[in-house]
C-alpha cells in the first residue's frame, strides 16, 4: 500500500478550537479520499496495466 504524506501543514496558533477541528477533519477526509483513490489505481493497474493507463500516467504514478 502506498503511504501518502501531508507535508508543510501549518495551523495558526491563534485559530479558534473549532477552526482547528474543522481543518483537521478536512485534512483527514482528504487523506482518506486519496488513500481510496490510490488503492483503486493500484487495483486497476494490477488488472489491466497496458490498455487502461498511458505509459506517462504509470510513470507519474509510480514515481510520485
């Protein structure tokens, strides 16, 4: 499974607790969505590597 790292995340210290909670919730939801997308891409590549994805797409995916 591919691990997705969220880098350079900065939350302002002066933000209200609710804003921080909403921001973290949004980040977690996006990370979940990206994990699901990567899993789907891995599944599709495993079943049909040549005809579904261009060589450039496969290269970019594998080297990201």
